[in-house]
C-alpha cells in the first residue's frame, strides 16, 4: 500500500512539474456574404493566434468579376480576432504569400491583374493588419508571384512565372526588393531551364543564395531544384527522373533540402513525390505516396520529431500525410470531398496541426464557390470537435430487406465499418472516403439471409446497427 501511494505521488508530482499541453481541435469555415473565399497561406504568431492569408472571390450571377486579398487573424480556438481586405486599381488582387517584415508587421505578396495581364503586387501591413503601403509593379514585374522570403539585408525576394507581356517575356523569374519595396533586380531563367519551366517555392540558403523548387519543361517537365547566388546568378540545377513539379521546398537542419510535389511514375498516374537532398541538391532519398490514385503533393512542413507533415490530394480529396525523418508513413488522414481543398498545413506550438483551404461540400456556399476552411488537428491529425453545419449521423433505411442503405454525414475521415453475423463472426467491411453519402449493402458480395450487425470503426460511432437480410 505504501509503495502504491508512493508511485501515485510521483506521478502527480511529475504532472505538476511537467504539465501536458492540451491540443485543442476544431473545424471552422469563414466567409463574407454573397462571395466565395479560400486560404492560400497560414502561420502561427508568437501569441498563439493564427494569421491566414486568403482571397475573396466576387461573383455576379456566375461571372467572376473580381478578387480581393483577405487576411484573418484567429485565436487558438478559431474565433476571429480581426479581418482585413486589400485591393488595387486592378480588377483581381490576390495574395499568394505572407512573410514577416524586417521592421515589424508583414508583407503580403501576390498578383494584381486585369482579364489580360498580371503584375506583382506587394502590400505592407502592421501587426493588426492596417495598411502601411502597397505597390503594384507594372511594368517592372509582370507575371504571377507564388512565393516570397525575407533576406538578410532586410529586403525580400519573390519568385513566380511570367506568362507573357508586351516585351515578349515568358518563363520563371526571381526578383529582389529593398525593405521599402524598391525593385533591386529581376532575372529570367529561360536559358537556365531550357526555354520554359515554372518556379513555385523558394528558401534562402545558408550562403545567402536561393534554392527554388519547380519544374523544367526542357527536360519534359521534370521535378527540379535550382540554386542561384545572392545576386540571382545561376549556380546549378538538379533534375529528378520523373515528370512532375516541385511545389514546395524547405531547408532541413542538416543543411540540405526537402522537396514536395508530384511525379508521374511508370505511367501509373500522378503520385505525391518527396525528395530529400544534401546542400548541393544531390538526392539522399525519395518517397512516393498514393500509388493507384491521382495524388498531388502541395506543401510540406518540418515537425518537431524530425519528420514531415504533407498536405496533398488523393483523387481530388484533401489528404494529409505524416512521416518520420526518412519519409516513411506514420499515418494519413482524408477530410472533405473532391470539391473541397486543403492547400497548406503547419505544425502548431502545441504539437498539433493547422490546415487551411476552402470548403464547398459543407460550407455556406455551393460548388464551385468555397468558404475559407480551417481545421485545428491533434498530433495524430484528428479533429474531435466540429461546428455546424457538419452533423455526424448514420441512418439505415430500410433496416430489413434484400439490401439496406446507409445514409451518413459529418464524417470528415469517411465512413468505415465492420459487418458481423449473429454469431459474432466478421463477414464483411465497408469503406467510403467521402464525408457524407449513401452506401448500399451488401453490394456485389452476396450474403445469406439473416441478422447482421454493422459496427462503425470510427471511435465516435460505437453503437452497432442491426440489419436483417431477407430473400
């Protein structure tokens, strides 16, 4: 008895000294009346709140007539602290990337476009989202910026594509700016990438240069990694042996890089493709995910356990992948439908994850219009609490017949169940990866008449559903 009490005291004492972080989970959608919204970027601030960069899409009876860049700041529970929107004199103003500014506040980088041309756009805001200045780089920086990074001299760089302008320019580009937004230089890389290609993501290298992930159309659209020096001069290019694109690159603690994107391998369709390289871009290992599906990697984040968190799609359904340090899968999760999207996922300070995108299947708008969608997940990628309008329910109609129909909704990870006969023997299993739908059982697999029990595998649905099959 004394020994047992002593152990309990040690446990309680440990809990006092080392309190566990509670990982809040939630699902929220955000929108403006009579518009559509989606997220493009997210990060956690030092105060625990989240900054979300998105877009408001303005529609007039089915005609897309305008865009506004949109910033939300939400607290750790997902409640909105404030929102701001930003426009230019161009009809379409979008934010693609947001980075901290050297003197405080943030820089929003995106594109300002008409129906014909697009030019780079930068907006400086303070910590509360108030506008300090905005600049549209017409004609200095034509094209669509995709990614921005701060530089050691308190300036910033942006990369993206020039799709064509009055001077006939086209191809991937990199532009360097001072802290107050003055353009210092801009380089095109047509010769470097063989007359075409795309730059999607970049990081600042340890030597002050830049490493960029994209694709090289000259080499049949292969996944590529590019290195340029601090002045934008080309140093090397690494072309990996599959058609596809590098969508995101991150610097790793060992001085190398991790690239996430997609690749077509052996004509099996697109798969999520991850490459780990050393500091010179030489391959250390590669991994693919989603064989047998049309799968695309969109974003990758480094996690505190040395592994990676991948935001992807599988057959157009949002898909999350957690791996160890060698890229081996620890778990995967699917959420939503093939009309929803998650484009950015980050690990949060409590060890969970935040993912951002656009929801259509359960948001406040109808396809193809989205509400901005955020999910705060625990360390296993699960969300335990959801808000309206997601309802978790399973109904069987009828429960007696040659076949029965299961109607379900509000299950972000899909419907998964085992089927048992009256003796308790498992005779079948049911899987559907949609968050709502209708399933007929038995399908092509014949079952004898009798009593069966359908038990959901999801821990939130523990009750077995009794059904009776008749001739």
